[in-house]
C-alpha cells in the first residue's frame, strides 16, 4: 500500500462469469494494479441469491451474503459493482447504493441505456461516480476514448460492431454460405450465443450500446426508446454473396450520426466497403469507428465480451474511482461526457427521415423492359443508381435476381419507390432492402 | 463559462503546423469543448523566434513574443504547450516552465524518449502535470488507453505502426512494386516525407514512440538509448513480394515485449500475417496493437500525424489538466502509468538475446544438395523451418532465390547460422534476414 492508505473496499452484486473474472484478474494482477493505482482494491463482500454458486467463484476470498442490502447498507463499502444485469432489481439496487453515497461500477448496458438519465441524475445529487466502461464493447476502453480522449472533437458519427454473437454469426454465414438458422445453432453449441438469443440477434443489445455512445458523443440524453432496431434474423446468405461480389461486407452495425436535422440512432445489417478496416473485424470481436472533425477516423478493436475482458473494464473503472474519489464533482469527467447543464435535447430522427444508400435485391422476370421500368420508378423518386448486378437466368428459369446499389436518399423516398416497384407485374415477391454506409 | 471560472490560460511555444491546428480546433470547437470541460481554454500568448510566421498562424488571437521566457515567467499562464520539437531548446524551456510551477503539454516524442525520466522527476518535485498524448501516434488516444484504460492488465507486448511516412512508403512499394528510393521521392513530393527523412526512414522516430510505450506498459524508465533500431532503407520490393506469396506483409513495427529475461525494445521491418487486422493498416495511418493478459488483444487506429489530429491530442491533454489540476499529486495518473516508487529497472535485452521467427532470402546455385546443406546448418543451430519457397531458376540462370521462414529462435543462433550459411560456396552473396512476428 502507498501512503498506508486503506484498500478500496468493494462490494460485488451478482456472482457470475464476469464477477469471477474480476476476482481472478484482481488476484493475479494485484501487484501490477497497485503499482499503477497506488492503492489496493479489495472485494470484501459478495451478494448473490445463489450463495452456492457465489461460493464457487469467491472461494473464501470475501464474505458472501444473499441480501444485497447488507452490502449497500455497510458503511465500510466504498464502491458497489453491479453485475446482475437487466432493468429490474439491478436498477433498484444501483439507486439504493447511490442513495447511501456509494460509487457504482456497472457492466449493465440495458440498465444504462434504459434508465441511465435517471441514474446519473441521482448520482449527481449524491456526488458519487457511476462508471460503466464495461457496458459498451467489453474490454475496449471506448467510453474513455469518447469521454476523455476525443474531447477536442466535434464527433460526427460512430459506427460499431458491438455485438459479438451477431458478428460471429455473420462471419460464419459468409465463410460457409450457411443459413442464419444453421449458424445460430452452431453458435449456441459453441457458447457464442445464449439459449435465448433474442437480445443479440434482434439487435437490442447493440442498440443499448449505440444509445449510450450516442449520448456521450453528442451531449444528448440516452435515448434508447428512440432507436430504430433491426436484427439479422431475416438476412439471407445470397445477400452476403452479392454484397461480396460488389466489394462489400454485411455487418450488424450500431450507427449514430449528427446531422443538421437531428440525430440518427439505428441498428441494422449494413453493407460496408470490404476495404474499410472495420470490415475485416471477424468472429466474436468488436470494433468501434469514430469520426471526429479534428482527429478524423479512429478505430478501437478488441473483445466485446467474456469474463476477463469485461473484468478488465470493470477494474479500470475502480482505478479511476481511486483517482477521482477526492476530486470536486464539477471537475470530474461528466457521466455522459458533457456537463449536465450543457446536455441538449436534440431530437432522434424517425427512420423515414434518415439519409443513406441502399442495396436492393429483386426477383424479376427475365424479359426486356423490366430494368427500364424499375430505374424509372427510382428516378421518379429522385434516387440515383450507383451499381447494378443482374444475374443471367438459370436455364429453364424465367426469373432472375437483380441487385441495385443506390446513391444516398431519404428512407421515406426509398420506401415509396419500393412499394411502387413491388406493384410491377414483372417483379416477383417483395424487394430485399439493406442499408449501405460508405464510412468515409 | 461554468461557475464563472477563469479560462485556463495557455502559452504556446512554437507556432508551426500543429500550433496552427490547436488554434483552429480550439476556435471551431470552443463551445463543444467547453460543454465537456466546464471551463474555457484560452491561448493568450505565443512565442516563436519567427514572429512573422507566428502572426500568420495566430491572426491576432493571442499576444506574440519572440522570447519564450516572457511566457514561462508570466504568472498568469497556467499551462505551457511545447511544440518546438527536438532535444535542445525544447528541453531547456520545458524544464524552466516546470520550475515556475506550470503544467506542460508536449507533442515532442524525441524529448520524452530521450529526457523523459529527467523531466518527469522535475515535474514530480514541482507537483505539475507533464502530458504527452500527442507524442505517440498523434490523434490516437493510445497513451490514455495504456495509462488508464488497461490498468487491470499485465501488458505482455505492444506492436505499433507508429510512423506514417514509412508505412506510406511500404504500402506504395507493395502496391506498385517500386523501389524504396523511387517511393521516397514520391512521398517527399506529396509531403508525406520530409526533405531530410532520416528520423523516419531509419526508424528513429518509431523508436522514440516505442520507448515511451514500453515504459508506460511495463513500469520501467524510458530507455530509448537501449532500443535496437533498423529502418526500411535496405528493404527490397522482392522481399515484399515473397512475403505476400507466403501470406505475410512487411511493416515497420515498433515492438516492445516483456519476457522472463527482460524487456525487448526494437524497431525494424517485420513480416506479419496478412490476416491480422494491423496488417491492413495502409498509407500514412497508424495503429497500435496491445496484448493484455485480461483483455486479450486490443487495437487502436487513426492518424499518427497532421495538424488537427495532433491538435486533438494536445487539447485533450489540456482538458485533462482542467480536471486533474486540483487533485493531490499522488492521486493523479502517474506520468509513466506506474507510481514513481514502483518503477522497476528491468533490463532491455541486447538484440542477440531476443527470440523471434525469421524470413531468410538466399541466392543459391541451382544444383542438388544445396538445400540439404542449408537445412543442416539451421538444424545444427537448433533452428527449425516453418515454410520454404524455392523459385525455379530462370532459363539460362544458374542461380535461384530460396526463401525460408523459420520457427522461433534466439537471434544469436540465427546470426551464427547465417554466417555459416554464407560460407557455403553454393550460396551467393549475403543472406537477407527479416524478423517475423505472428502477433497471436
């Protein structure tokens, strides 16, 4: 110990995979962490309703209780780590810990995305820190980069591969040409996807993280309820292949942009140029690309989940608390990067108002004049074509695939154009539409 | 202004490209920065011996003086930004600013790499901050990531593409098959290389940055004088091509590793697998890959130089100073990430002691038995072969290229083996040796 300072006393709520990682890393790297922080960190209490499971993880290194309030009401505890997850009991306990004047570290993206504004307001009132580096992109210090590293910049946009499960699935679909359902099963076997994968594959987890980054980047409240969210469940291998032929990859991106009309906040499968660095992020890895007006493009890459990678972020937050503990509140890094009285209520635009490029796939009759009709509809809706891919019809087939990449347009014009195109008798079934971002 | 706080008063030493960027970004993003920092930043004085040049950059926004001591001795100035560069006058002025109790922000990698230990000792004595985010990898917040974001980790190694000029040259040599000399001329025309490019092409600039990262990663002093440095001037396009055929790219890497025998600190052209993300970093861009024991691999990518990208890092340091100004010294982030009394004097190993893999290219007579003799010499030196590439001799040629990738060995064994191989009458000329890192 430096200066004979008492170790930081930490109480852990929720003894699961990440909690185990926090114990393991704190123990293995105790000296290394203390060499940096100048103070020891000690997890002295752990709360879990399943005390047997907790014992397996804690292995005698801390007192185990089944009632979280024994930690929250213990005046010896300086910091509470919340690793329960979800919006329910986690919210109640975090607010209770704040009320007793404890700092909070959480890895809970759902909680921050849905109740962040309320939690930060309560924390400000009590003068405590609520740190959440682990909530976005796991071990990648992206919250620190955005809140502190890029303070000179007007952030223009952020795109992120911020859900490892879906990136693993998309990488496998591309490598093997398999269907979404096949790869999902494989991912579940390998432990890359949960038994109920809804939050991941429907894009909700990515939207939680994108909402948090949006607030920190632009100085607006956390607005998860305004996010437009599409998952990858309807994505077909054929679209991944056509995208490839056109020089693109399909990734599930969390996207947030600042425009003159408001903020874009959306999660959906997206074509991106294969030559961009972020397009090469494969498997369960995460990456976040940030466009700042001064720094230009920066990118941050690493493990977005996992026991020790998440623990790395949780412990970094504990070290920051050691450093900022005694700082006057108004000199600390603001929760959402911007001073609370400077947060703006900039509107999140409805999806119809956003502007982007598109990939369209249509089944058309293999006859002359079809293309002219489709391009006329696009032109009538002021949509111009960037690239076209028309497959020759297979022998004996009367239909063929037509793939169109468009230049930028407002989504509402694209929706109108598609509905007009689908009325054409030479167009069979519905049009597949995937948004495209050049990221330049 | 928040709380009616007086703007942070900054004095700028050296009005050049980066200084201009600092002015431009501070002015353009004044509101955005203040929304984050809670306090205005004002550059009130600028010192440059060329006051005419300074006037062009300052444009009436600050007082210009030709004597830096007018800034250093001005009690109204809180922070001095040193953008002069080099080891000479910059060192004297930085130490003088520290002596008068001013915080210092510098982008000067040479200064920190060569005199960092002395400067930090002086700063500690005076209780002032010396910040240097801009000194490594320009706009990428890599110092922040290493000092604060990864505090939970035992860092195992760092490799970085940390010199944009040489990465631009290598990218062009690969794309166009041109020679080093040709591409250097092109780079000079385009402004990617300076008129005297020695510091860049000989690897010295990269070694400055690698030395700083090594200290921060491992808790050792800055040891630039112990770094092994090789540039790219002798690299031939043929080696880039053979590497490509074997699935590798050649990059000038700054490398620092922690081993059980000491620290490796070296800069040299390096083969890395083409499939690694960092291998796709092209042109003048920078990237740093960090291996931590908890977080695994993380990577940080962005512009390593340029007016506004560097200004982004300088201004982020100013905002940090606003935040840490009133913090007791022993709670601030330590200069080199580790508490000063916990810095270890771990030895930097001589290059002969390091362990790595190798790419070898030999000109051999096109006759039987040659390969057997070479592989015997390697085996005698306990070096095993990973891959072999033998070009068929061109018609009428009696010599052919032999390329060997080896498994890991100590450099001194490799040097011995090469000197034995070069004695073989069937081997013509000297053996080209390039180190190879798998980065996994």
